[in-house]
C-alpha cells in the first residue's frame, strides 16, 4: 500500500473516532443522570376522614427528591394509626397536613372552638338522602306557639344555627360510605 495514502486514512479514522466519542459524551450529558428519588408513603385506596390508616392500606411511592411535598412521610411508624381530618386519596403522598395530631381517636373530630350537636334527619325533613358529610347547612326549627292576640296555635320557623358543617350522616363520616339517615353537625 502507498504510504501517502495510509497517513490520511489513519488521520481520518482518528478524527472520526474523536467525533464519535464527543458525540456520545454529548448525548449522555443531554440525557442526564437518573434523578435521585426517595420513598414516601401513600395509601392504596381512598381513606375517608375520621377512619384509621392501617398498615395494609399503605404502599410506597418513589418520588423525585426535589419534588417531595413538605410533610410527606418516609417512615410508616409515624403514619400507622393516624386519623385523617380530610379524605386521603389513593396513590398520592400522605401529608402531615391531611392528618389529625398523633393519638387522635377515629370518628368525628370536633375542631377547637366548635361544638357538636345531633340533629334528626328523616323522610319528612326535606333533605333525606341529599346530605353528605362536609356540606354546610342552616338548621331551622319549627315550633308550635300560642298567638297572644287571638289565642290560636301557630307554627313558626326559626333559624337555630347558620352555615354549620355536617360532620356525619348516620354512620357516614365521609361521602363514600353507605347512606344512613340521621346526622351530626358542628358549629360555633
């Protein structure tokens, strides 16, 4: 083979190799490295408010470290037995802000400064099967009084409390549970 032809051939192969190496390095940098993840805890089915989060309800999610929400749980010991004050949706990280303080018993939680009252709801009340926990309602009472001017019995209606939140309807603490008549309310 001619020596004059070999030198440009070797130089061309060297330049092609260098170009290939630089191209591969550029592609690797463009792809970036895999993001760092952390394991946070979620529930595998919606957990209604007032119920307890059990170990069987929990599942792990791998979440990008830079996007982990504030208050997400990385340890199941801090989560088992906790009671949500709102419904906890499945497949999202459970946050501290979704839960009542540790040690809170399941059931209706009455916020500080509020009182719970029970109100009977029946077929004649006009709201049967239209009430769900979380709704806001006015409670109106109907009373039989004697009219002082003519002495006849009259029925009057008075608003007892306004804009109170329905905490439960029968056994339901959340809209997802089966419907039962009867309710409990809380308000200031």
